[in-house]
C-alpha cells in the first residue's frame, strides 16, 4: 500500500455468503435485495499538528445499526476501536482514554482528529453495519480502509567535527570530516553540504574508509615558506594591558617587593601563530556518506559526513553549511560553521597579584575569533618542568598550588591548536612577598622551614632513638 493512498473496499452483499455480525446479533442468509457499499476518501500525507478528517462513505437500502472506526496495529493483527456511532440509540462513544480523547464525530461516519501526531500514523478501517430489510434480526457488515501517512519536519540540525579536539600538523596533510546530524524528521530528510554558498559535488561513500586517518594525501607539493612564527605583544594590539608599553627587561628572579605602583605589565603575554608549509595543487576531492536510523518515537535521525584532505591554506575561514530538504518543510533547514584556526587567545590569571603560598589559576577564556573545530590546549613551562614535575598539562586551565618564591618571573606557554593552525601564548608569573610568611621560612615547594622544621625533625629523631633502645 503506497504512503498517503487509500485502499477502499466496497461491495454489494449477495445471497449464500457468510457475513460478520455484531456481538449481539446472529448470522444468517441474506436476501438478494440487501445492498451495502463502503468507501473511504483518500488522503494526502499530513504534517504533525494538522487537523485530519477521516470520512467513511456508504450506500445502503437497509436500516443503520452502527458505524465503528478501528485503528489497525501490529501489521494488521490488532484492531483497536477508536470511535463508535450507535444508530439504535443515536449515541457516539470514544474508546480512547480520557487523556488521549481527541476524536470528534462530525457526522455519523466522519471522524476528525484536531491535531494529528506521529503515533497516529498507520492504517484505519471503517466498519458499517445495517439491519436486513426482510429480517430485523440479521446484520449486514461492510468495511473500507485507508492509510494515514503522518510526516514530521526535522526538529534540530547541527554540524560538528568528527574528531575534535585534534592536533595540528604543519608538514603533513590531514583528512578532515564534518558531521551533520538531523533529528526529529519523518520520513528521512535529504541532506547535502555547501561551501561558501555553493553545493559541493562529492563522491558517495557507502562505508567509512578503512584506516581513514592513513589516507595518502593527494596532489601535495611540499615547500618551505618564510618563517611564519611572528611574536607579538597583545598589549600593543590593545588586547592586554590597555595600551601600556610591554616590559623591556626581565623581572628579577627574587621576590618582587610589594609597592604602591607597579610599572610592569603583569602578566606579560606574547602570541605567535603557525601555518602549514605545504599547499594543494588541485581542488580537494570530497567524499560523502549518508545514513539514518529509526528512533523510538517513529522519527529518524539522519547523519551525513563530508570528508576531504584538509588544506589550511585555502580552508581557513571557509564557510561550510549543511542543508536539509523535507516534504514537511516549506524551505530548507540549515546549519553552518566556519573553519577557523585559533587566534589571539585571551588568558586570565587568578589572583592577579600572586603571593607566596597562593594557588594560581591560569585560564584561557577565549580568542579574538570564533574557533572551529574546538582547539586542543597544552601547557608547558619555558625552560623547565611544571610545578608538579610533569612536562606538560592538557586543558584550558593550569593550576599552580602553593606557588613558591622560585617561580617568580617564570614563563608559561599555552599552545592552542586545531587542524587548521596553532597558536602559542606565553604569560609570565610574578610572585610577590607574602607578609604572613616571613622571608626564609619556605622551601622550593612553598613549605615552612626554619625553627619549626628543626623542632619537628628533632622530635622525630628522639622518638626513633627511644624506640630503638
């Protein structure tokens, strides 16, 4: 049975044919003069929320007994009454629970669903019963059926990177995949990609490529470019320091004295960027894959992927969009992203004036631009290891617990990278004296030493000697 097409059944009753009866009537031969036909007007596909009228047409020369509407489920094995018109008592009755009672009897055989739902999708039957004109005990039945095709427009669409966050390779081409996820539609929507507003001609890819990450780059030309690592002071660009001049000399390695005015920009932040050293000599080849999976509510989730060999030289700041066409939508649905390498990280340090023993948090709060895909963050200490002894730390935030005086003037590098490029940001930690901790009473870990430490060691030594003796 095609979607949205009604299959009507109608016939005239003939003699010597066994007929179904209602539960309170008997079955017997039917005279030739009894006549009954039933048909249902076909319906086009309807959209969730629309009003739907199911109209059962019949012709007869007998007296009406009842009209019953059924919803057919489980492949035709179950018929659930939804509405009954009893002609004997001129009453109608909905067989649905009160919280689901939505049917309205328009005229005897016509039922209206004010707001159709996805769950209403499926076949329906109308059964008409009449009394035979010759013998009032006999009931003649005939039926017609129709398929109600309920469509639902997609409710959400989003575009994301298949592998994120991901590192940036300056000398090697990388394959990149965009994923478009469309949810809530019925039937499955048509999904396609555009680049800078133009449809992308892609090669269908029914199955994911084996070892997609190891695809050989196509048509690549390796070349050396000029050094693209250009240190900049964000203070000069108005990003940090409000236009104050950057520091020209390194701060002393010892403790910075607590003063009323501090002329040095704290923290000092320097940014550098890396770009690829290779380019394509041909247009990229795109590969497209489309799948959909049913959801429990009767809708589907569609996923479309676009894979190609990424070239940051031309793909940086390229606009990619995923669009959806669906019969329940008056115009295409769209979601878009712009591929952008990270630029100008904005870093904050808390507290802004760190003292010996404080816990310092250095956090990347954002960038000068909207970055996609999500960057990978790596922290290192220039010329040494981090406070916990590790070589590097991953994440947007670096936490230094109980900073000692020896960290004064130390530089920390945050590398933010995605497949389109890499950005290094350096910030300097300035540690001030803590009036609550006298000079010389902390070690390299910020722990108290001196007389208290000596008394503790002496007590432990005496305890060990007493236990041994």
